[in-house]
C-alpha cells in the first residue's frame, strides 16, 4: 500500500515544482516570444517540463529500490530520460545545433536499448517475429522518432500534457485488466507527473513545457512501450495505438514536408492540430478533442488488442485510419497561406 502513496506524492511534487519553475523563468526572462511560426500570441514562460522530470525520476528510483521495478528498466529510464532532459534544458536556455541534438538522442536511445535488450518480438497476424540485430536499429529509430514527434506535437496549450496523461493512464488500466497490476504503477507515476504540470499548462497556459520536458516524455513513453513488448508482444502494439494521434499527425506532416523539399528541422506550424487550432480559433477545442479521441476511440481498440480479441497490427491500422482522414481534412503538412 505504501507504494501507491507515490502517486499523490509525485502529483503534488510536479504541481509545486512547476510553480517554482514558472517563477524562475519569469525572474530570468526565460520566455517564449511569439513569432510567425508560433501558435500562441502572448509571451509565456517556458521550461516547466523539468518539473515532470524531477518528480518522475525519483519515483523510478523508489520503485526500483523497493523491488517494484527491475533495475534494468530503471537504468534505461534514468539514463536516457535524464540525458535527453539535460540536452533539452540546454537548448531551452540557449541553442544546441540540430545535429548535436540528434546525436545526443541516438546515444540516449542506444543506452536505453542496452538495458532493455533491444526491440522485443513483434506479434503480426498471430505469428511472433524475432527481429535480431536489425531490431536494435529499428528500435533506435523508433525511440528517436518518438522523442522528436513529441517535441513537434508540443505546439499548443495542454496537448502534450493531455496526451501523456491519457496514454499513460490508459496503459495502466490495460495492465490491470490483463492481470498485471504490478506493471501499472510506473505509467501511473508518469501520468500524474504530467498531470501536475498540466494544471499550469492547460489552456490558457501559464507556462510551456520546453524541449526538456517534451523530449523526456517522448523517450520515457518509448521505453515504457518497449518494456511492455518484452512482457507480451501484443502490448507494444497497444502503446502504439494509444499514441496514434501524435504518431499519425507528426508522421503525415513530416512525409508531406519531405516530399515538398522543406527543411524538416526548421520550425513550422503545419501540423494538423495547428491548422485545427486556427480554424477553430483556440487551443482548448483541439486539446479536448485529443483527449476524447484517446479515451473514446484509441483506448477501446488498445484494450481489444491487449486482451486478445484483435490482432495488434490490424488494431493499429484500424486505430490510425480515421486519424489519417482527420490529418488530411486539416491539411497536415500543408504550408500556411501568408
């Protein structure tokens, strides 16, 4: 029972740390100034995502110390997540060149995979496919892409916090329903750490997450997804289904910009969620729609896969199909008319 006290502890710690970081950002002029590529119009403090890092990682240590989490998984999260957060923190306070950020992200992914054992076996149409050494490089690409797409998708008030809260809480619920309550505490800790920050970031935001927070969340959730795959192959598909809003929007946008010949590392505001926030004249309707999609559509599909009623590959395709249509409807990747 003592372990479950970690949940309110981490939530309160994240809430208070975000308030402290907001005061720090205001005192040191660490502000996000609106520009032509911004989705906001008011100068706002940034860097609040550090509160998620500083509240969640100590919880990981406590879980491992009490034998509620394996030390390899703990080391994967502490090393990769902490390193990514440090690089993001430096970028938030100054500038780290894109090539060095990418190199740091690859190093973080390799560290995590060294502790996790690489890419877990994949379940496709009832068959379990072992990826071998090729899987390590696929898993590196998976973690680096997930880290960066979280950064790309953290562009309007509340969206990254809502995504983390709903995805991780849904993952915890899935573990409970398949009889693995022992696995539920870790994603719940990340959910409430994001929830404490979300109180300050919910539209209209009083502080932004910053690269330290968004990069950390992408890496941490990637580690949770791979850990799940080692528990049971279909569970990796469940996490990808839960993340489908971010995966579809970011991937569709990237592909369209690549085909157009854009410099994909440059800031832009052509994601579907950004077009939608302008069309609907606000961040709140879009953020709440993401919440509704995650809970009312993606969670049931993930549960169907998790309990064995639906093949994971088919479930992922089913989950993504309406999201691709939404991405097309909201012109994901299309340049905004000046």
